[in-house]
C-alpha cells in the first residue's frame, strides 16, 4: 500500500519565476506568506476581513490578492474564512499576472482548498509556460489523481531547470504511482520496466544531491524507490529484493524512528513471505504514527491473510481521510464479513468501496465472487465485467474473472 501523502511537497515560500530564476513574492502579496511559517506580526497589508459590516467587494484582482494575503498573514486560514476571499480572487482573475495567480494558488492550498488552487496554477502556467514553481505545484496537487499529467508538468519544469531536485523527486513519485496502478490501468511488463527505470533514475538523482529542504530527501527518496521496486516486482519486473533492502536499510540508519521507512520494510518482509517480521515493522510504524492509516491497514491485510478476521476488521479505518485507505478498509471489512457468513454486510461494504472509487478493481472482483457464491449470476457477471473494464487487475485475475463469467453463462443456459 502506498503511504498516504507520499507526493506531498511544500509548494509555498520563495520560488522560481517564469524562467527558473529566484523571484520575490508577488507585488500585491504580503511578505508574510512568502516564507515558511504561519502568522507574522507587523504585516503592512492590514487586518483580516472582519465580520459585519463586511468590507466592500474588491474591485481588482490585485486588491483581492491583498485580501487573501491578509487572511493568511493573520493565521486564520480555516477553509470557511479563506474561501470567500479566494473565490473573490477567482472572480476577478483575468488570467494574466503569473506570480499573483501562483500566489493565490499557494494560499488556497494552505487554506485546505486544493480544488480552488488548481485553476490559479493553470492560469499562472498559461501566462508564463516556463514558470517552474507553478508547474511543480500543480504537479504535486494532481499527483494522486493523475500522475501521468503530473509527470508531463514535471518534465516541462525540468526542461527549464534540469537541476530542480523537488521536480526529480516528484517524477519518481509519479512513476511509482503509475506502477502501483490505482489511478489508472495496470501497466504492462514493458511499461512497468520503463516506469521502474524512471523512478530509479529520478530518485537516484535526488540521492546524489542535497536539497534545501526541511525534509530529508535522502530518506524519502529511498522510501519511494523501495515502494516503486516492490510495485514493479508485482508487475513482473525482476527487481532484486536485496537492492530494495539496501536502500531501505540506509534510510533506517539515517532515520531510525521514521514510520514510513518501517512501513515500507514491512512491505519488503511481506514480499519475502516473512510475515512475523512484517508484523513487527508495521506495529512499530503504527505506534510511531498513530494518526497515519497505512501501517494499521497493512496489519489488517496481514491478519486477513493469516485467517484472523476479527483482528483484521478491528484495525480498519473506514473513516480515513485518504480515499485509498478508506477504500481498502471497506474491502477488508467485506472479506471479514464474508468469512463470518454475513453476506449482506459484506456486499454492503464492497458497494461502499465502489462508491468511493468506482474506477478501482478489487471491490468489484470480491463482490463478484460473493454474488456468484450465493447464486446471483447476473450480479456476479456485472461485477466481474466492471472489474475487467477498470484495467486494474493482474493478467491472472482478469483471466479468472472471465472464466467465472463463462461459468455463470453456462449455469444460466441449463
């Protein structure tokens, strides 16, 4: 399972301008937002928007940008407080002013309004196609939903500045997410080989450089390269487990209490069939990062594999914020309920997973098996056909789904 937030990248702060050079904050923006951190005192922009009687509507985009800046500088960046100001900027934006549009996009993200951020990044890129910061910020925003588009944006950024370490790192993440297959069809072996090479090369470049970042690029690059190697192996690429282990052991040496490193070591142990070691790593990761869903869900998968259904269902997180983790939780619940003979609850869990992510495959397949088992061939056929259409199944799973549909057809013809 991918770690939630693996593609996270700090989009704010001083950044690269349209030609890749360092630029100051937009003229209409408060210096407070141009540095890492929260509220600052002494802002020259003014107080945040106050309650009744509210300020008159902004007349220009520059004025709207100033109001967004004032809100962020005040430290009150709750979505409800920010949204009015960001939408006002959206209403007044003419598409020009690359830096101002980039600034509002960053502010919208800090205000937890990612859907409003993307159009501002796109306007910034339209006004200045070589604006590296906007290209990278939009790529990071799109990473989970469309890693292919993210990769194209990152290639454009690297064409301007080939030494941008964050862009190289994010290209590695994009390659991994395409290998993992949740956001699109599973790659063929040839495609997976090319994606693994991209991930390994891009993350290798990160490991060979030092980034001016609060994060440890060496550790995160080792983790993502390990995840990419494991995903490539699942797609049939011969990536040596020893190679993956060497990178993860180095990451563990650099950061012994890093939950992401321990979680990925658990996945490596699972790939080797060393389930006891996998459990130790995942329990350690879950203890270090109690609010992170991935280690608990990996433990749940392991409990399910070992036939301990009650333990597995106790670990799931159906209310997880990350859609992927909520989806996996409902699939695990479905398997647990089915093992206990509670088929209606199992079917309901699969349907909830499908509602969350209708383009993913696992819940369709498991629902098909359930419905076929209780003699509902029409429902089973529909589920298996939906599974095949997602393109997310391995060749073996697709062949099994088609064979089950054929058996249903023969049963119906009798």
